[in-house]
C-alpha cells in the first residue's frame, strides 16, 4: 500500500496549513487552516477545497492556531461528516479560537457593510446567485475546481459566524 501526501496549504506562505494524506483507500486531512495576512492570502480562504470533503475519512488537528484550524467550519459546511481527531486540550482551545474568529469576522463585516452599502448589496446578490447554483447541481465543487479562475472574490462577508457549530 502506497502513501501519498499532498501539500494543499502553507505552500509559499506560512499560513493555511493543510495536508491530505492518502494511504490505500483512506484519506485523512491534516489541519485545515485559514490563510492570514495580505489580501491575496486571505482570498485563498474562499477557494473551494482541492478534494471532496464528504469523501474524507477523518481530519487530524495538530494544534489550535487559526492557521491550522480556521477553515474547519468551511470543511464541515462543504460536506465533511467524519471525525476530527485532536488532543483534548487542542479541541478545547480550538472551540475558543473558532468562536473568537467568528466574532471578529462578523464585526469586520458589519464595519465594512456600514461604510460600503452599495458593494455589500452587490456582494449579497452575488452570494445568492452562487448559492442557487450550488443547490442546482450536486457536482458543483468538482466543476469549480476544474474551471479556470475568472477573478477574485472581493466580498468581506464572514467565512462563518458564531452560530456555526
């Protein structure tokens, strides 16, 4: 049985840690970190995953820093239903980190919406269109991954909020 490791994050940067380990027919995601820093890096948080989240067997969290756990809510929202393995301390700290990050994102989004109401309305319309497209086709993540990039998402909407568990 061969083992493969794909480096999907923290490549050319120090944030966004994410490794996909495949051994036989098993697939485990090690870390699912948020990209932080320059706007070009932060935009990478909205790019679809390079794999089908629902096909993962498990996720393994090495520690609770946001650049290692910050995209876990997006992973679950994208269809991951498997176990997330971590030490008890890491799991406890991750809950705090993710709730804090959600609160900060919601506050930042509210400030942006207040100062850019026209852009916020346009972003809302774009998001509704994207959600309708996703609902219309189960294979949407695969189609998105195979498409050539056409531009960058400029929305300042929070990636997740405090209500996401």
